[in-house]
């Protein structure tokens, strides 16, 4: 369900601003991310680029597991600084 929602958001952005901008846009999951759902269910999805970390950030082991999951995805995406600089819609 989360992937489908994020994909639809990206599709709307593509309709409004073009595919190039939509592909560069960072779309984050708005629910609470935990180690159990971060790597397997959320960060492995094509259109989910990150998310909110609630209570898991208070436990070092849990937070580290989420960071490890995210680190893999950062390398999958192009340089994030370029994405921010190039996707400003007017």
C-alpha cells in the first residue's frame, strides 16, 4: 500500500512538473519507520526515498538498523545534492 501511494504521488508530480522533476523529487514515508519495516517493506520500494523515525531513534540498535537500510538506498539514488539543486519547480 505505501509503495502504491508513493508511486501515485510521483505520477501526479510528473503530470504537474514533468518526469525529470518527479524522478528527482525525494518522497518520504509519513508513518513511523522501525527496523522491522524499514529495510524489507519500505526502503526497498522504488518510490519511497526515506521516512520518519520515531521511537526507534531513541534506541541505538534500532536506529542503526534503519540507518544501514537507508545507506543502501542512498547509493542507489543519484547524488542527493544534485537532486535538490535541479528539481526546484517554478
